[in-house]
C-alpha cells in the first residue's frame, strides 16, 4: 500500500528568456525589495543584479543564470543585492554547473523561446546512469545487510532530516495516520545537494516520498550548502498499516529520479560498488493512531 499522499504535483511551465537571472525555485519564503515594500518572489520571475532580496527562515531561493548555465542556491540571510549574493557563491565555487545544466538551460528555454521543453528538461536526457550508480553505491553501503540497517556513518555528505508536525511545527518521534507532516532537511556539507527520501515499509516495498516536477528539474529539492530547509510546501500524510517504517534520505549534487533508483535497488543480482559520492541518512519512524 502506498503510504504517501503528495499534496501537489509541481508544474514548471514557462520561464522568461529576456534576462539572464531567473527565479528557478522558492522553497519557503523569499522576497524582493520593491520601492519601500517587500514583494514575494515567484518562480520564473526575472531578476537584476541590483535587486535586493532576502530569504526567510529555513527557506531557499535558487536562481538560474541562463548566461553561464549555472544555478545558485541561496539560504536564509539578511537582505542583500542579488549580484553580491551570487558573487559570494562564485568565489566559493559552490554553484551547481556542468554538462547537465548546459543541457537543461538549453532545453528549458528551447533556444530563444521562453517555453520549457519538458521532454528534454530534466533527468530523462541522460538515461539512468546516475540512478544506477546511486543504487550500486547504496548496495555497497549496505555491506550485505538489509536496506533498513544501512549506517549513517557511511554517508559521503553530512546530511540529516526530521519529520515535523505541520500544525504544531514540532519534531515527531511518532507519526499519526491521517495527520500531515513535512520534512526538515539539514545539509551541513559544503556542497549544494538534491534530495529525496525512500520509505521502506515492513514488507520491503520502496516508495519515493517527495514529488517531482513536470520538467524533472527537481529545483524544489535543491538544498543549499550549510543550511536547514523546511519542505512545508510538500506535506505528507501517513496511512495504514501501523508499525515501523524506515525513511532513507538520499542526497546527490545533481538531480536524480528516485523512482528509477528504487527500481534498480530491487533488481535481482544488483552488483555493489562505490560508484559515486552519496549522502545518506537512515531514520526509523513509528506509525500509529
């Protein structure tokens, strides 16, 4: 039985191509100074380097630089000019870039068009190489044990998460059927990371906990380095049966399709190998009434 009720399926529809700096995603709250007032930022909005922005508590703002095919992930902080914030990230060489983003930017904008090309925008263009490497690395980290016994000490990145009650904003040690919660993700590493969480139930079935967007960019699951982000916009609810499930956080520097990772993990005879650097955090949760 699928345990997760995902509140919304993201839709990344159009992005303006006239400017190089575009709001890639807002997780939580982020605002731009408009005269003497603060205005909430939204996806696909264009920015200038002189714009002053601020990011709220446990929130993230990612900015797509169309000109250099890079994504800059900004965390909670005081109001600053966009150019200064990006400059700090550039000096730390902590922006997400590479062949994936070269392709993604070209696909998103379809050359000079402002229309997103969903079929080519996300993970699909490169096949399942990353997902295969992730699955083989997870098998390696299991060290011949079951998936639910994988050690957090094997993680290549310092990551963790908590399950938070959506109404009370308190950390849950036990989750309740029918009650909404959300994930609080902490990335204490020096690298911006994309995340998702596997639910492993008592029968060994695997479910992906977080939704993917239509363009498969996973922009909403990009967690800036040295930050804690609340994924309040993507609440989860628990269903029967009662008992203990294991939640396994995966973190990787590029977008990945967790559905494919799960499929590969269940492949008989999967060969274990340390094929990539992978963040991992294993937590058990009690489910009841």
